[in-house]
């Protein structure tokens, strides 16, 4: 199926030679109480037909604002100057009516949050059809037929039936696919994708990136993909533009920038990403400090206050974007590019050398063999189910959600266990059962040698001193009405610490997590996301716990801030001998921080073991698919890797498949002869030893290299 199967009555758009998008000296500013915010400052770039341009940078660098300016979607209060030409036609100054003829037809956009981009009261099919009807003179039936074909093209199963569904009936990945279907409905010449994979599971992220590649092949469009993660665009983009403080600080071909970056900020971004393909513990580069305020920029380079290579000349004037190494295709805004080029290391290695990052020492307890260390957390055949009821007045049970279906693992003293899997696999339910410290429906939970089924209220209160939690969203976990001092002090007040001990301990905790004690009188809203997460960690450490449960603690953070939080967790583990249960969906983070990893699927642990053994020689097909979906920040490796794309969505835990729960999406199962397939359908595979400290639950487990 191609997009030309349906003939439209409108004439073909004229073909214009040259770039499909040309942005020159773009400035965008907004009014504020503190003065005018200069969100974009003199930005210039171009996108050729069929080319992918990646735009990367931290939050607040101006990435999204510049693209919204291209789309003409900024508020009336925005002041826009410069030039934005689409196929040679100037867009700045065009009326909204004129821009509406271009938006959605010749330029389309894929937003970060697909649920916000779709109208909840209309079916998905009607919304895609509407995008066609607005721009094309076709019948409603033809538009509906086209909508179904597009949903089928983007991989929505049973497209004709699913077109009648509403957005809330789609999973996050399916909603993003529907938005992409809408974006390519009119064969656009330019597609802008703004953080299209940020909120998605890694398997869905891989599907979306593959889908964008398919969309480019089908439409021949140029693509601008905006992201904060340099790993996402490594194998997808042709050229890269790095933004900081509203302007481009480095741009060029993807291979050149990844291998030989010439701007310290780019080096920092590359060095802050945990590498999935590196087994030896690597140092992560945290970019200290915060991006500058764009209302009153000081003279000189905006990155100077955070730069490890800063010299006096950096504070004199802002460096222009100039060609480096005599190349017309690689430019950087730094007066010390030659000195960066003189370093022996390349890419992330140069970042570690220049920023002076170090790997935290192992805790002393790690030198003791694992089997000789105390078990701080143990789960034995844990089960958690929820009833599915029907009716309002007379409720009756019509089913059961099997959220956790008999899982077992343990965490030893001074050890980090990473718990990974897609959304809906039961990770958070497992955490809630552990933190609740109540008798489970079935199975057993033991914390610090005490079984949860045997604890009374007094013992439960005491255990909570030795077990703490750090949540995913630090803003939601901190009371906005309390000062930081009171937020951190609250657990100590509950457990009867004296006022003198609290006043002594709280500043110590602030210093321990890398914050200044003089900030204690501030409120959570006055801190950045990374700082709030550090405050959440300080609060979790207030009672000197032995076990810390971390629920996606870095998933909502920029990669540069994420690196700082990960380094902090490792440093605290080394200093205090902590044990972590670390829940995440990013396996590159897990490889960096964990000692062991447990992979969960639909309420079951399907593979568990020592982290290097599982990552270097994964046995279960699901683990192999997860690992292959994680991008590596190396364009050459990314293009050469084999990508395992899972088809379909996670089955409902209310009606899991018989036998092996993964078989409905398993690529290995599809290749087996019928008699072996019957085994997968009828018999649930037990967890069996595959190697020392490595188990997998697969009838036909085999090693497959995916890194």
C-alpha cells in the first residue's frame, strides 16, 4: 500500500528545488514580569527533501519554540523576526488563514503528548479523516477509507475496527502511531516530531522511530526530530544541531559530531548518557549548574558558568558559530575548539577527560561474596490480583486482573537490583506490595529478615525506618506548602527525633546530595527537576535506611541532570552501604547502576541474573527485544545493529495468554515448528538456570547477541 492509492482531486503541489525549509536569523521573544524572554536568538538551519535533522539540547534551550514558530503556532504575544522559508515561500508575516492551508497538508507536526493532541470526544478514525477532508476535495467515505489504510500502515491491528475507537481506548504507543498516521495523511513535504518518544516504553520507542522512517520513505518528506537524548537520533538523523540558551552551539553531520564534538556542551551531553554496549563501569558526566535565564543574559558565552574549559576570554563576547577543521559542514560556537580537537580521546571519552568525571568506588560490603551477605529484601511467589466488577447497584465479579503472578527474587546487602519491563508488566504493583508491608494475597515478602505476614503495627513502624522510597515525580512527592527543611525533616519528626538532632541532620543531608544548606528555607517550586529529585533522595536518607526503593527516579529528567542523580546514587551507595531496588524502563541506566537485573513481563519475572551476564548473553526473546530497542549513542553501531521490533501491544493482565505469556508477541515462537509451538501454548515455562547467577523462563532459550 502506498499513499498514491487514493487519487485526490486537487492539483499537485509545485516542486521547488533547494531546501524544503530554510530558517535564517530567527529570533523569538516573549514578554514576562522579569523582562523580555529571548527564547530563540539568531537561529539558522535548513532541511533538504528526504533529510532528517535532529535538534537536541536541554529543556529550555529553545528547541520546541523554534519549531512552533515554523508551524505558526506561537501565541500573539510572541515577537518573531528573521526568516522562515518553506519551499522558498516566506512564512513570517503570513495570516493564520494562509498558514492553515500549509499546516497539516504540506507541513505536519507530531507532538510529545499524543493524548493532548487527539480530541477525546471523536473517534480516532474520524480525526484522521477530518485531517484529509480539511485539505482535500474528497468524499467522506473516501476519507474514512484513507484513514483505515493509514492506521494499517502505521501498524494498528484490526485497523477498520480500531478506527471506531476513542483515544482513551488506545495505549500510549497506539495513540502516537495514530498521530503519525494523521501527520502523513496528506503526503507532507516536512514532518516536525517534537519529543515523539519521550513518554513511551523502549519497545514502543523503537516502533515509533521505525514508523517515522517508514513515513519518510512513503512521503519523501524532510523530518525535524526534537529530543534531549542524543541516543535517540544517533542512527536516525543525517545531520544534528545542538541548541543551548536559544541558539545553535554546534551543528554538522551526525557522524562528525558524535565522533569529534567541538563544543564542551555537546561533549557533556554525549558523556552524560549511560552506554548499553559498555560492560565496564563508565564515568557519567553531569553538567553542573543550570541553563542561564534568557531575560538578562550576561556578556560572553552563555555556557561559560558551567564549562570546565572556561577562560577569561569566554566572559568577554559570545562566540559565533564558525566552521571547524576547515569543514563547511561542521560548525561550533567555542573559542577553544582547537584544544578540544587536540585531545587524544573521542566523543564520550573526551567528555570524561575534560569534565573530570570519575566512577564511584564499590562499597566495602561488595567485596564479600554475594551468598554470604544478608538478604535485605526477599519475595517468594508473590501474587497480587484485582477483581474486575460489573454493575453499579448490584456489582458482580466478571474477571480478575493478574497484576503480579508469583514472582520471586532477593536483594542482598550493598546490592542494586534493577527491575525492568514495559508499562503494565507489574513493576509498580510489586513496589506497592513491598512498601505496604501487609500480608500479601499469596506468597511472602520479607524485609530485613522479617516476614510481612508476621509483623504487627509496632514492628511495621520500625521497619519503615530502615526502608525508604524515592518516587518518579519529585514535585508530586514533595508538599509544595512546606519549606525544603520541613520536607526533609518530616520523616524524622514522625519517628521522634529531637529538634536539635533534626536541625543538625537536615543541613548534613543537603550537603550529602550536593545542595547548599542555605537553600533550606525555599519551597519545592523554586528548584529545578533535578534539584527536587535530590531533595527527594535527601528525604529518603533522613532515617539512615538500609534499603531504598527507587521508582523510575531519573526518567523525567534531562540526560545531563540524570547523570548527576545517577552519580549521586552510586556515591551514596558506596559511602553508606545501601541496597537499592531500582525500577526503570531504560536498560542503559540499569546496566550502569545495577549489579543484578530482573526482567518482568505480564506479572512474571522471565529472566534474572547478574547484569553483565543478562546484557551480554540474553536468553529470553523478550529481554533480547528490550535490549535491541535501546539506542546506542554511536551512529555507526546504530546503523549496523539488528533491531527486534515487537508486534502488537501487551496483552491484558485480566486475560493473559495460556502457557508462555510472551508467545503472542514472540518472534522465536513464530519460527518454531507446530509441535514446539504447542509446548509454548500449553505449558508455562519455569525459570531455569542458564549460567551462573542467570535464569530464564523460556522453553527454547538461546543466546542472541543484540548489542
